[in-house]
C-alpha cells in the first residue's frame, strides 16, 4: 500500500483494493511523503470504511495526540495481549490512547478524579487491573507523571470493556449488577466468599459473559432441552436454584432479560461449586 495522505506521524490515509483505509502505526507517517510505500511491519491497525468507527472519529481522536502518548497506548495494548490474551474490540486503540492522553492533560491541570468502582475493578477484573498498573508505571517511567491506582482502575475499565466487547455505559452497568449479585449470594447463604478463590473467579467470568451476551441480544443454545435441564438442576440443588431465581429477577429488572431455564441451571451449578468450595 502507498500513502495517499499523511494525518500525523502515526496516522495515514491509504487504499486497499480500491477502497480507502486509515493505517495506524508508530512513526508510519514520519519523514514520509505522499506516494511512499508502507512497509507491512509498520502497520499496527487498519480501519476500513465498514469499521465500528468512522474516519472522522479516528482523525479527531488521534490527529492531535502527541507521539509519546501514542507510544504508551501501543505498549499498554501489547501488554494486555501478553498478560490476558484473546481478542479485544478493535476500537481499544482509539479509546485507550485518547483516554491516556486526556488523563495526562488533566494531570497537568491538577484535575484528578477518584474511581467510584475501583474496588469492583480490583475484585472482578484482576488481570485488567494489572495492565492498568503497568500503564501507570509506564507513564511514570516515560513522562515522570505519577498516577495512583484510581487511574490504573480507569485504564483497566477500558481494557475490560474492549475484552468483553461492551460499550462503556454497559460495562459500568454490568459491573454494578455483578457487585449486587455477589452481595445477594453472600446474604442468601450468610457467608463471605473468598474473592481470590478459583471458583469465585469462574463464577465472575460466567456472569460477565452472560451479561455481555444479554446486552448484545444473544441467546444461549447448547442443544439441551430447556425444561429437562432446569428441572434436573432444580431438583439436585434446590437452595442454589432458588438463589439463581432471585438473581434472575435482578437481571430482568435491570437488563430487561428473562433468564432461560438453561441460563438458570448453569448459574445454579456455578453458585453450588462456589459455595461448596468456600466452605472448605
């Protein structure tokens, strides 16, 4: 591909199979001119006309971001892939780099905010929070700016939102609901759950994916007859099933989704394992 227009040192216009694309890469436009070839290894990300974000949004967000902030965002995303693995929403680069640059700008103006769901982020998104701490340390090393764990939490929120492919308001809503679900389970069984336990983390992952699927309008389909599975689980674990039914009311109230028998059954099994292991 060849450069058709240079937006800044890290963003250029090009064409792919006759269609316009925006290419992002560290220094991809530095000391270049229109018509220069673009080495494939210099490209970090490609945005096409049918991407989830439009071209003007990319230009507005990245056009004025300093190279140092761009480099930090790029390295943080690399660390997220290394530590967490899997796929992230392709807009993560835009949202995260823009956030980091704006956070640095606010720091210079002494406009620092506390994170209202910092505790929840630490408990329910520990891997993402580790990436957030990495980012805070990277900013300190590269720019001499010392953010605290509140900012690590904000960065973790962007990572988690991209990991579970949810819009930011949906992510906040699901995190709040997840906290309410955990509190309800602890109250129902009159216990305190070990948040570091393996089965707690499995339950959290299950709930996160459940809510992500609900918010996207997806359905659970594993081939098991609804009535048969729900009846079997309710008879095996009646108390845990009752707890799941109460949680289902919370989900319907806040997300407008009526949980199926299969969803109730799987949640019941996770609750059963979590409570059983918690007693040992």
